[in-house]
C-alpha cells in the first residue's frame, strides 16, 4: 500500500508541475527573450521549466512525511494505516506542497527578472 501511495503522490506532483509549467510557459519565454539574447533565452527557458518539474515533485512528494506509514513512532505506537481519509489528506497535501514549492520558485525567478529588467531598461535609457 505504501508503494502505491508513493507512486500516486509522485504522479499527482508531476501532473500538477506539468500544468503549472504549461501555464507559465509563455510568460517565462517572453520575459527571458526580453532579458537575454535569443540563443541563451531558449536554454534558460528550458532550465526554468525543468526546475519547475524538479521543485514541484520535490515539494509534493514528501518522503519523510510518508515514512510514518512504514515505521512505527518513537513512542511505541504502531505505524499508521492508510484508509480513505488518509488518502484524501495525502493527495491534498501533495497538491498543495507542489503548488507552494513552484510558487516560491517562480516568485524568486520573477523578483530577479524584475531587477534584471530595471537594469536593462536603465542601460537602454543611457544609450538612447
């Protein structure tokens, strides 16, 4: 049952990451094409999309949290059992963990992109 839960949480985290990556694909491409040269823009875009997948799956699949289903607690309680309520809770936590992780990553990216945009605009104003 634990392996099924692990596979399901991985699948859900991956699916949510793909959805978010598709939603932000165009804005990321536009921002990067404005900030860096076209040759670098494609490579950076690819990297950011990959980072969305990695951060999303890493934030959604919480292996340390899932260990409570296979290892007993330190106070001699038995390991938790997976019932319908726990499945629902784990799926919800997977979705929210994935979204939170990707949201933080994108926030950091957009903050740095904003700073870079201001610098680029400043340099263009000096030249013009």
